[in-house]
C-alpha cells in the first residue's frame, strides 16, 4: 500500500463544475503540498498546509491531521485547470508523493 | 528574478554511461532537492541539500549522488546508467528546508537511456 494515496486517478468534468480531489496518507507529516503539473513536466506549487484550510482564487485546500486526509477543491472549473494534481507529504527529511490525479475539464 | 533553472533540458545516454544534471535555485534559496519522475508515475524523492549538506535521501542506489556548491547550485550524478533510469529529473528549491516552506520546481531534465 502506498504511503500517500490519491483519488480519483482520473477525473473529467464540464466547465463550471465543482471538483474535489482527495489525498490520504499513512505516515506522520509536518506539512502537505498540493502541486499542479502540466503536460511537458513543469510543476507548480499550489498550497502548503500544516493545518486547517487555505484559499487562493478558485482553489481551496483543506487538511484534517487527525484523519490524515486532505482535499483540493476547484470551484467553477475551467479548461485551463486541466492538469495532473499531485499531493506530497513532508515526512522526516523527505517528500513522499501520491501518483497524481489527471483532471480534464471540457468546455 | 529567474526561477529554478535546470540543464540540460533533454539528453540521451547509453547504458553504462554516466550523467550529470545541473540545477540553479532561486536567488536567496539555500535548499535544493532532487526528484525522479518516471512516465505515468508521481515523482520520487532522491536527495535534499541544505547549506551544502545532505539533509535527506530517498530510496535510491549508490549510483545516484549529488552535491551542493557554495553558491547553492547543485549537481545530480548518476553512474552506470540503466534503462530504468530513463525519467524526468526535477530539481526544486526552497528558502530553507522542505518543511514549512513553499517549494519551487524547475522544468526538469528529460533523460533517455538507450
């Protein structure tokens, strides 16, 4: 079993829909990162969380430390949100990544 | 300011050869970390360096090594290349360590081993 699990693996949506991506982890962490990766490889950091909730534009990230679970929400999704979304947790001196959620948003 | 820069962007090597990948962090960032991403999978942590010292190491064989220079740039070396080393190699920088800090990624170096 992977130490960081994401669901779903693939997600398709119509423009405007509300999207949720989930991340569960089984190790102790000091922080959790949500990352966005576009085709071609470049990765952008969306959020770094250690507790609670953060919001940036149409993106919201939450974390429940007791339940070892985090969610990334996208409100009013747009085709430009199409990308792979990756959850990564900071555990001791390393980062452990999930396998990513591939999101496609259609007009 | 320039972001994290990596070189080369693409390279092809033969099995058994050695490769050196380079990374320049964002100005003022003292921590550099390296990741391997095989096609279709999430990244795997290889190394973290902070203030020129190794601070973290992932589950990779000794063929993989790295170092950080006084200007905080870094090199990743892979010896005795195997076909399975074909991947995107990503470098990231942060102000201090990984914990509690936003991580900024470079565009990566695509390595193909034939």
